[in-house]
C-alpha cells in the first residue's frame, strides 16, 4: 500500500466517525423523561415516622434525578411539580412530548400496623415491619408492555445500587393484596392509579422506600441515598433506551 491507499482508509474512517458519533449523542438527548413529583406542597401524601411530609422526600429525589439525567445528556428531562389537579400530570407529560414518565413517591403502611412514639416532643406514628422499594405499573396504560420493561430495568438497577424491594403490598390484608408481576423486583399491578392509567407514554410509579419505618426514613434522608437512586434511574433510562431506542427514533422521525 502506498500513502494514497492510507488516505483512502483515513477518509472512510473519517466519514464513518462523522456519521456515527453525532448519531450516538443524539440517542442520549433524544429521550424525554418526565419526572413526576408525587403529591403537592399543600396535600403532602404520607407522613414519615418523624413527621416529615412525603412530598418533600419526592421533591428532593426528583430534583436529584433531574440533575443526574442532565449530566448524562438527558437535558430535556423535566419535573412535574404541584399541578392543580391529578389529571394535569399526564397531560403535562403529553404536552411536553415525554417518552417515559417516572413518578416518585415514598411509602407508608396500612393504619392498623402503625404504633406511636414521641419524636422531638411530638407524638408521631411509625411502623418498622416493612422496608424497601415498590414499582407500580398499570395494565390500563396505553404502553403497558413498555411500562413493564421500564419497571424491570429500574428494579434491577435499584438492586444493583443496594436497595431491596418490599412485598407488603401483596399481603393478604385489607387495602393490600396487590398482584406481583415480579416478586424479585417488587413490581406490582396497580391498574387504577390516575397518573399511570392516563399517561399515553410508558409510565412507572416508584415508591422509593418506606418513610413510616424509622430506620429506613433515616437512610432515605441522606444525600448519598438520593444519589444512589438517581444513579439507578439514569442507568435504567439508558438501558431502556437501548431496548426500545430504535423504535422511538423511528416513530419520532416518521
Ligand atoms: Zn405517595
């Protein structure tokens, strides 16, 4: 080979890289993630063992997830915070062209399991029996199969970060008895949750942990725990995109 042959190879290599690299970058920023922050500042959801509202936990974790996604090229990720009505959540996600919706919540337990203790001079309620995450999906969601795929990768990644699922929503007690799609990953069937049911994109509700559990609440309050959750979500979004990425891109361009 003389130098002209090399030039040919270099030219084709250049052509190859120039068409491949921007394409892969586009892949990362292509997917739009709606981060739904469960409940509102006025109606804050569950109350933790130390009297902190669930909404504040959801907001803190949502903000951390948004930051982590942006760092990894998902700059179009956005949060849904304090909407007027419950139905607004899926509407906002739709209007902003979200490809997936992940709703963040923190868990409690049925009231007959709760006991009393005094924290900071105030009577609070707690339940130390249950701990761990749950992932909720609705078969009434328009993209149920993809919702289940997304829940599966989220479950695997949460476990990789050291979290474990709770199975208490499947217990044979009033208010629970929810069907478990996957006991290893804590994936439950919750058909009627408004945000999951009305979303026109794949949607998963993440109960990050049980804040009525005194020990788990302490762990969930730590910055490093939120960072682990955020890492799990980023990795899940990337994996999910590898599974369905081509399809999303094709439908967006077609
Ligand atoms: Zn909640």
